[in-house]
C-alpha cells in the first residue's frame, strides 16, 4: 500500500525525526511522481530559514535532487518517467574527502552519477520544522506524488545494504533505524522504527502500492 498526495494541500508531518546535525545518514523511499512542478517535494526535513537536514525532490529542470545540509548543496541525477514506481536510496557520509564520497545515490538498485552543486557539508543542517512527505517545506510546494515505505537511518549504509533495503518491505538493518513508515495502515502513517514518530496525515489517501519483497522477519520495538 501507499499514500497518494494530490499536489494541492496534501502532506504527512512526522515531527522531529532526529536527523539534525548528523555526520552520517541513509534513506530509502519508493515513490511515483505524477506531475513535475517547479519543485516536487518527496520527503525531507527543512524550513525556509535554517539549513535543510535533507530533502529528496524532483523539479521541472528536470532532475532528481538530494539536498543535504543547506539549500543549494545537493547532488542531482536524471528523472525517471512519470507515473512509474521507483526506489531511491541515498547515503550521506560527512567524513568523505569530496562530494562524491559524502553523498551517493542509488535509483532502482543502480548507482547514479551525480552532478553536484555546492559542497556537501560534514553534517546535516538543523531546521526547526519536522519531517514531511509530500511537501517541500522551505518553498511551500506540494507534490503530486504517491509515496511508500520510507526508511531512515543515522548511519551510512553500504551499497549492499542499500540494495537489500530497496528490495525489502521490512528494514533488514534495524541498528540506527530512525523511521520506518510503510504507509500501509490507512491514513495513520505509523512509524514502526521503535521511536514511534507517527505521522499526521492531511488529505493524502491510501492507494495500491508498489510490488515489494517482504524480506526476512525482524523485531522492531
């Protein structure tokens, strides 16, 4: 299952997922984009004043973007077709020597060649606003998107782990897990990571989700 956002006023607010000031983090999310707006927000934590902690978005340039640390410090890669399920996983490692070491992206299990803007920082930013899906908070733009199976960690996953997580409904790695919201429980948007950072759903409706494997059974508090 998944949540569908109409691009007008739908969003999910998950609150203060602890991704501020991190020197490493990873995220995997599956989504469809139905319309390319000026900036289509998928998932992230940001505000209009403070640096972004992270944001996955697409825009009408057209390109896909992972923004880390502050506005205009990002890696970009090619878009996938509209109305098509695809899974993006990124790994941020602020200890890397260069941009390509600090931010890596896999889309549909394939490593992407990123075009960087700015210098990817050593730590994520510290915005006041909470984690949102379906809206790019610092610009206020809502996304005409469908989103499923969001997972976030406070560690840098390996390529093998990112590929494994991209193919699994359940989080295979639970160490460092900050958010696991499969969006399969109606409009509750529950978080099963153990942190219980459940979402508040505004407008988004449950729809059929992507075909995914369930992975090995795990115990998550």
